[in-house]
C-alpha cells in the first residue's frame, strides 16, 4: 500500500455509517449491508493507462458510447462498438470491472456507458431510482457525495425551492461534501434497492476544470 492510499484512508469518512472504503475490491461486498449505501474501492491507475487515456481523449474529446454487454463478450463488444478506438489497457480495465459487477450481483448482462465530459453531467445533488450503479472516473475530477448524517433530504428536488445546493439547506457547509478520486471505483446504492427507500446515496457530478475532459464510466443492471 503506498503513502497516498494510506493518507486517503486516514482522511476518509470510514466512521460515517453509510460508507465503506478500502484499497481492495472485496469492499464491494459490503454494499449488501443495510446501513451501507456507498462502497468505494480506492485504486491508483497505472501511468501507462493514464497516458493512453490522455491520448485517447485528445483524439476523441466528444466520445460517447452506451451498450449492453456480458462478461464473456465485453472485449469483442467494446472493440466492435468503438471501431477499436479504445486503448487495449482501458478495455482490459473495463472488462475486469464488468466481470466484478456481474459476479457481485449475479447478472448475465450490464448496461455500460463511457462518456467524455467537458461539463458537469448532473451538477445538482440527487438520488438515483435504481438498485445500484458502478461509477468510476478514468480521467479528471471524480464524483461527489454527501454522507447520510450531513444531508437534509427534504431539500432534494423541488424541496430546494429553486435555490442552489449551496444555499438551499441541503447541507450545512462545503466540508460536508465528500469526493472520490480519479481511478476510484464506487458502488452507489439507489432508491430501488430493496429496503433502501429514502436512503439512496446523494451525489452529483463535479465541476470540471478549464480545458479538462473527464472520462466517466458507469455500469447498470440491464
């Protein structure tokens, strides 16, 4: 374990009841615990993969692709859907995550979305009405979220009375906001998970930096 990972663990909100964070992917199994609505695998992308992604984004700044695929066909489906544009190291990384997600939830197929973003896709805090979603940012700023004990859910949606998140009373101070790191892989439990009504993780897209292009991937139940 490197120093950066240790520091991130020490600065994490592991003591918050609804989050489980670890530098091993086995942390994903904790999403089945009733009190957990976000499980985060802290990982660092290799310099080789990071360089290949930067080159890919430079050549494909508006890349967007949404497809359904299975663990058995993920490599072939990605190559076919993208005309082999994706770096091989990225394809292998995605294939690993698809296999993990399907194994964890006993799925035969998943919906994959891989998107290059130059602005915040979902700039306001919200919850998703789905069972669970895998989210990872391969490049750029990563997603933000609020711990259960730091959010007033009555201020979500129309409850904000037209006010920005920062002044609506949704949270008290900016330091309440937690943020994933580039490369982290998170499972976000939504409102449609059995027994998780009114407890879906509250999250949003981060603001993008000037001249920054994010590369975001999500996996969903088909």
